[in-house]
C-alpha cells in the first residue's frame, strides 16, 4: 500500500471503525440505562408506534380494573351485611317463636323481648353500615350501580337491594308484647326473610360476575404487559456484556487511530 502525508488511509479506516464502535456503544449503553431495546422512535419507529398503541390500551384497562375493583368491593360489603342479617333472622325466628308461646311468664317475656329488640337494632345497624365508597345498596331509594367491564365501555350491574330496608321497616314495627302480636311478628319476619334471601341471591350472582370479569381483565393486562415487554424491553445481561466488549473495542480503536496518525511522521523522518 502506498503511503501519503496528504491522505492518511489508515487513519480514515481506523476512524470509521471507531465511529461504528462508538455508535454501537451508545445504543448498548442506552439499553442498559433505560431498560428498553426500543425507548423512543429513534430506536425503531414502527415498533415504538406499536408499543405506544399497546400502552394506550393498558391505560384504558387500568380504568376498567379500577371500576371493577369498586364493584367487587361494593358487592362484597353488601354480601357481608346480607349474610349477617340472614343469620340474625334465624335467631329472631327462634326468639319470636318463644314469645308466641302462651306458657311464657311475664319475667321471661320481658327478657325475650329485650333480646328481640337488641337483635332488631343490630339488623338496623347492618343495613346502615352496608356502605362502600359512599354507596349503600340496601338503603331505601338506592339504585342499581353499573361498572365498566371492558375497554369498549360494556357494563356489569349490581342490582339495588332497597327492598331489604323496606321490608325491615315493616317488620321492625312489630311488637311482641303478647302471644297474638308475636304471632303476627312471625308472619312479618317471614316476609322479611324471603326478601333478604332474594336480594342475597341476586347480590351473590352480580358480585360473582364482577369478580370473574375482574380476574379476566387482570389476566388480559398481565398478558398484554408481557407482550409489550417482549417488544420493547432490552436484554440487560446481553446489553451489559455488549457494553463491556464495545468499550474494549473502543480503546483498541483509539490506539489504532493513534498508530495510523503517526505514519506521516514516519515518512517525514526519512528526510532527516
């Protein structure tokens, strides 16, 4: 190869190689620092565009997850209240039956009546406390609540249980001061019991649908997140190894460039 002091081919080759190494090192370093193989459109425009669309879908799914979580929470609280009310109804039925017994003495009736009053008050408390995020499905005037089921704005509904408080109000007006009034209270309790059973079943069905949909959406989000990661995430181990290798290549490139730049000086030495 001919040598020239005007055009240092060796230096040009070394510089081109060094530039290539530095560009690759910049890419690998960016992957290590950001954790992404495709961090922006400069890395891969088409892949970044696809990833942005997926990220938008994930944000929409987050809104659905929040709505379903609220629905599940409301259904769970309502279900807990209805279950406890149902349990107390059984105890009330036994207590009123005792009060309907004509052989019960006055002292016993007083004790039984006090127990009846305490359990009735407890049911009232359950109804009042069946509130989640400011919503009580068991109160009079409550309405059915709808919740997002998917990103197309399809909804699932938890039906109102306001008939529970209505039936309870009627039952709570009952007295157990005599055998006849206790018998009438049993009839009123039966109506209340049937109402609670119907609402309990409906709420269980509605809550189960919300829970199943919530589980499904969570699975979709997990799968979508995994897919997004496969598209844009960097292999950190591989990127780190590349950085180390490229740093060595960079040092060698700098040394090669330095040697190549010394060649014109060698030619000039021939004239000394």
